[in-house]
């Protein structure tokens, strides 16, 4: 479980973070503040894992506020000003949410925080939005990921889950030692590859195309582990 607080001088923005956080099973938003100095007093008494922080606020900027903390939690900036993104990443922020942001974009940022909090070896799943529900997907359940229009499909054994997300966004949520993009529309689970032949990958009776630009990466990842004929 990740404990968090939100700081923003706009009450509506705080309500959005609160509403979104309630949908994420592993996030507990313990408090929200429209006054940064009230939040500072709270942080003197309590330790948290994650801070949702606006950049432009009265009296003190979010950047100066974060720099003032002796014990720094994980940080996700929430702001309407894209010009501060570089500074945000210099502060090693987990993510930078540009207002107005959607719930899927918020969830992506939370998944990044969840991965960072846990040792890499223990992170074995992600949460995605399936309709109105939040669904946990274990990495080992995923056969491959397929792009379809503005959505991607997580192809699992016996079912699929459609999520509004790009291939690039999906790839960022998956461990690189287990998943590899092999086509502009496909990401495969390397652990489940049965055969590679003639620019095609076979996974559990599914045939997936391989683009020429990804062949060398695939050969390197699967070296000595599977029958490859390219």
C-alpha cells in the first residue's frame, strides 16, 4: 500500500486527485491540502510514500516546497504548466501530470510509483482500467499486447482486456527483461515464446509479426532459449 497526500491551491484539482486515488487499490490518500504550509506541518509529524504536488501555488512554489523537505517522498507533479516538466524530472519526479489529466493517465503515474516502491523482483503485476472496473493483470498472464486504434488489448490466456492506452505507454508499465516490442502494434512476453520463424513469433497458437527493425533485439533477448529461424 502506498500512502499519499495531495497539495494544490485549487480545491477542484484536489477533489479530482482524491476521486481518482479512491479508484486505485494500492493508493491511500491520507490528506489533501490547499495550503502548502499546513502540509509541511503534517509532514513533520507523519511520513508518507508519495506526494501529489502542484507547481504554481501562492507564497511558495511546489518546486521550492519539495526542495525544503528533509525526507523526500516519491513525487508526482500535477500542474497546468508544461514548461516546468524539465525541472520536475531533474528533481527525479516519478511523473508529471499536465492538467487536465484523465484517470488512465493518473493510473499510469501511480503504477510507476508502485513499481519504484517495491523491489523490482517483487513487482509482478499492474492495474488497468477495464470499463468502470480496476483489474489486476499479472505479468505472467500476458501472452502479448496488441494495438487497435486508440486502444491496446492485453491478450491473456482465454480472454483479453481492452484499455485506452498507446503501445508506448503500455511498454513503460512492463518489465523490460520479460517484454519486448517486436512490431509497431505488438509487445510480446518473452517467457512464452515457443518459436520464431520467417519474421513471425508463435505464442500459444497466436502468430505475431516481427518488424525488421526489431529482429536484432529479439535475437539478443532469446539467444539460446528458443528455436529461432530468421
